[in-house]
């Protein structure tokens, strides 16, 4: 049985003392992570309401799993989960429900950046701390959320653009030769789309011979990406590069290229760049079908938990915490390496 907010508040001092006594703290990046608590130091459960974007990609599924594996009953949590099916309206509804249910924390991965001020004000008035994960929010008052943790999507885009620059040079491509880029975009207005798009657009502006052949909406899904890439290829337009804003959209693009009989990857005509580095994408990269995989790490459960532990201990977590990421080319990958990864 869950307790009301006032009851929980009156117990906070006891809980904080217990945590302080038992917690062994690890410092990783900007988040302090605690070792698991001894059973007897827990005074009650923490209820966490999580609003997830959807299940559009394998990355997203790994993100959801990370939250489910972290916020378990054994560790003293009750996780309330809502799949927003990529709709902001569903997320706003879920957040309002969590407020009504008097959860201890609201965690949400916002589908897009804008449009959160109102509902986050309601959470603040109800004194429910909000943690934003994965994508960011743009709000007038940053005190509306306690902390954010996720990827630096601009940095990811920069890594991809700089890699393309080096790759073309290494291939001996003249600086005058036209480089046409088909850009498969993710959900418009999401941080992942904004960062990756803005860096590509800046890269094109910096290279007079690069041009965007077309910008098509892949919506971070394999099916939509397949559809929109196939349409471009049916028009007889074959790009030099396909820049896909996530793995599953790259897989959709590969399907369309294969059906059109157009070669791609290391030995092929079309250079394929993608983001996430989840297992299916990495395997296609190892096989030489994809040229570049820029990592985007979905394992945010433990990071969110570390923030909650800080808040429970009366500490102020860092407002923004960026996850460290890398990138992979086919030569970097082996079956063992892919199997050893968690997603
Ligand atoms: O916000 C992270 C992005 O969302 C991932 O790149 C993508 O796969 C997911 O759908």
C-alpha cells in the first residue's frame, strides 16, 4: 500500500539517514551511483512513474528494458510505465495521471522538445520532482525539472560529419566532386533529430561540393524509412550518401536499396551513416553494409536511479549530464564485441 505525500515527507529524514549510513558511492561521470542498499535499511518503496516515447526502435526497447531492470520491486521501487506511442498528448496525459497518483518521481523521455511548460508547472505545484531522460525539453523555467540525463546529439552529428569528411578524403575523392546526401530524418522536433540534423546542415554549408539531395521523414522507424527511401530511388535519384538518423531507419534504407539493386556500404556505391549502434545495426556494419555507426547509449535506468538517490539524500544533482559515446566502422567490430554489448 502506498502512502500519501505528507506521510512520505515525514519519513524522509529517516530514509536519508539510512541511505547516508549504508551508501557506498561510486563516481562515474557526473552521476554518483550507490551500491545496492541492504534490505533492512529500506523504509518503504519509491514509486516512479515513467512515460516512454514509444517502441519505435530497438534502441527504444533497450531504453525501456533498462528502466524496467533498474526500478524493480527487489530494489524497493514500484515502476509505473506508460508507452506514449510517439504522441506528446499521451505523454501529457500520463504525467497528469502520475501527479494524481502522487508518485514519488516522474521520469519522462520527451517525444519532442517544446510544449511542456504547462504540465511541468502542474508537477511542480504538486511537488513531484521530474527527471527528464534521453531527449531534452525547452522550458521557460528550468526549475520545472530536477535534472536531465542523455546523449549529446549535436556531438553525435559532428562525429558523423567529420568522419564523412575524412572518409571522402581517404577515398581520394576530389574536393570539387559533387557529394549528394539523402537525409532520412527522425521525429521532427525531437532532440535526437535536431542535433543530428543541425550538424549535417552545418557540414553541408561548410563544403561547397556537398548537397542535400532530399530530406525525408523516417520518423525513427524502419517501415517509414523504407517507404520514403524507396520513393526517392523510384524517381531514379541515387545518392552518394544516406544519412539516417537512427539504426532502424538505416535498416529500412538498406532494404529499399537492396530491392532497387543498388549496392551500399564498404564495397558499394552508397555510403551509409547511422546512429545508435544497437546490435542489428552493428551487425550490418560489421558485414560492411553500413559504413559508420555513431553510438547513442540507451542504458539510462541506472543513471536515472543515481539521480533519484541524490535527490533522496537531499543533494542537488547536476542539471545536465551527458553520456560518453563512441563510433564504430566495420573494421572495429567482431561478433564477440557485439554479443558482449547490452543492446
Ligand atoms: O532519442 C534517441 C533516439 O530515439 C534513438 O536514436 C532512436 O533510435 C530512438 O527512437
